C-alpha cells in the first residue's frame, strides 16, 4: 500500500511540476490571524443575508402604526379650502396670508 501512495504522489508531482503557487504567503496569512487587528477584521468580514419580505413588512407595520397614532392624536383636522387664482390652485389660508404679506 505505501508503494502505491508513493507512486501516485510521484505521478501527481510530475503532472503538477509546471504549476507554481505564488500566493502561498497571502493565503497562510489569511488562515492564521496573528494580531488582534487581523482577528477583528476576520470577525467582521462575514456575509449576512437578510430576508427582504419579512423586514419590509415589519417596517411597513411600524410606519402605519405610528402614522395611525399621530392621526388619532389630532382627530379634529380642519378642512381646508382650495381656491384657483391665476390658473394655479392654492390653499385658501396660504393664499390669504401671502396676499396680506405682499400688500404691506
């Protein structure tokens, strides 16, 4: 059995003799984090997959919930009147305020 392993190893070495691995040092540095800075960098270098549908549904529910809460705080919303002046539409309150401001 050891003879067969040696024969396979020799054949493999012969076939791969033309190939040279040039990034061995770089790969070994990545495998064995030496300093605390490299350890922290390897810890933070993770891919995280977040499911889009559940997260967006939660944000929409929060958005709608807080929006409804704000509407319930002020149930007596005044109805504003829209007027047409000079081919444009304005809120009546804003238009009157601007007219008074420009008259002075």
